[in-house]
């Protein structure tokens, strides 16, 4: 095998392409990107991703990283070393994958017609292994927020951990719940598949009390506990996702990102509000903070023409407030913890 071979390397954490050199021995490919540590891929884990007759030999090995080889001589040399014709192997794999997906799409179509697609979608979501949902949530987080700084000032992180522990114990979620603060001025929060919740610095600055933040986090935990992420993905994309995958035009991660940019349905939002009320009461925290937050969002949203992202595509805030029963409880954080949480993004 002529060495080294020229290639282009994508590390999976960013879209930046890096020139690389590839060498091989009997058991592994050795990738040496410019200005980065070398990477070893066991040959038995190498997958061929490129389409048949593609001008680029595209390889991967079990994660989001990728190796592209466009030099014809290098492609032929590496293909021979791997012990198979990459194009022929890829073609067989693609035909098999598409056949499975098309058959699955027909089965789901029949079920959807007979039972109603939302019902079928919810059944599929509940049948999805939590490990798959967690991987999907990781992919969404990386693609949507991978470039946004995570806020982790020690005192603020301790306060957040205390608040999350107090709430999560009453969320009855089927998966562990995690909450991260992102250094962004948006007044927003989001629950992704797999129990991953993010809140933005702007929401912490907008909130007037720890009770309000606790209410918002409880609402997002309601989404996670009801698996609204997976249910929304199946409901919203459904058979169009299967068709796209069958044609090779998309991926699960890309589809999940598309879903994550859309608002939850109003029915999901109402369900999350109801679960939030249950979580807050069980944790001994009053609902008045969440009601106050909705009231201020209603006022601000009306005055600023829908500027606040948190108010977008939700049921009317007046309706949401009316569905909550005002209660008082113990403060979720003391004054010092609350101030530390608000300052969690300070460097």
C-alpha cells in the first residue's frame, strides 16, 4: 500500500474540514490530521458511507467523525487494503437499507390509516429505547447549541444542581434529567429528546424570582417526562422522514434538528403545564411564580410584537395562567443561591 494517502478529515464536533494523511497496517487506519492528534480506526469498524459511483470515498468508524478520499489512486489503494470493493459493498448496503425502510414505511402507513397517525406515532415513541432517544438528544444538542458556551460558574452550578435535584425527584421521568444554562440573551428554554433541558441566560435575567425559574424548569421537565420530543418527532415528520431516509436525502440527526426548531403542539404545552403544576406541588414549591412569569410574558409579548422566543407558538399566556391554581410554597432557593444562579454565566 502506497503511504501516506491524502484525505480530508472531519472530527464530528465541528463542520471544519482538515487536510489529513492516512496510513494503514493490518488492523487499523491511522489518520493524522494537520494540527491535531492522530486517530486510530480499527479496520473492522470502518464503514463506507459514499454512494455508488461517487467521486469521493467516504468512511466513518462508529462516531460522527468522517474521512473523505477523493484521489482515484488513493481510493483504489485503500479499497484494496480494506479487502472489498467499496462501491459494490456500499451499493448492497444502500439497497438493503432502503428496502427495509420502504417496507417499514408501508407497514406504518397501513397502521396510520387504520389507527390514526398521532396514536401510532405515540406508540412508536414509547417503544423507542431510551438509549436511542438519548443519542438523538445528544445529536440535537451538538447541532443546535454546539457553538454556544455552557455557563458553569461554580456557585451558580451548585445552585442549579440543588434546584434540579429538588424538582427532578417528582417529575417521574423515565430517563435522567439534566439542565444546562447557555450563554445566550434569548428569553427561552427547551427540552430535547433524552431528558436534556437547556435554559438561556436571557431567561434568568428576565425572571424576577427563583420560583419563576423553577416553574419554567418544571414545565420543561414535563415535556421530558411525557417524551414529547420523540412523540413530536414521529408525529411531525412521520412517513416523510422514512421516505427521506429511504432516498438517502436525510439522517435521523438532521430530522431531529428540524423537529427541534419547531414549537411543540399546543396540546403538548398544556400537558407540560399540568405536569409542571404537579411537580411544583410535590416539591413544596408554589405555582405563583410560574403564573407571574406567564403574566409578564403576556405583557411583554403584546408590547413588543412577539419578540420573546419563549412566548412564541405556545397557547395564549392568559389561558395558561387560568389553568393553574395559585399556590404558595417554600422558596426553591435562598437569596444567595438565587443570585449565584443569575450570575452563572459570568466568566
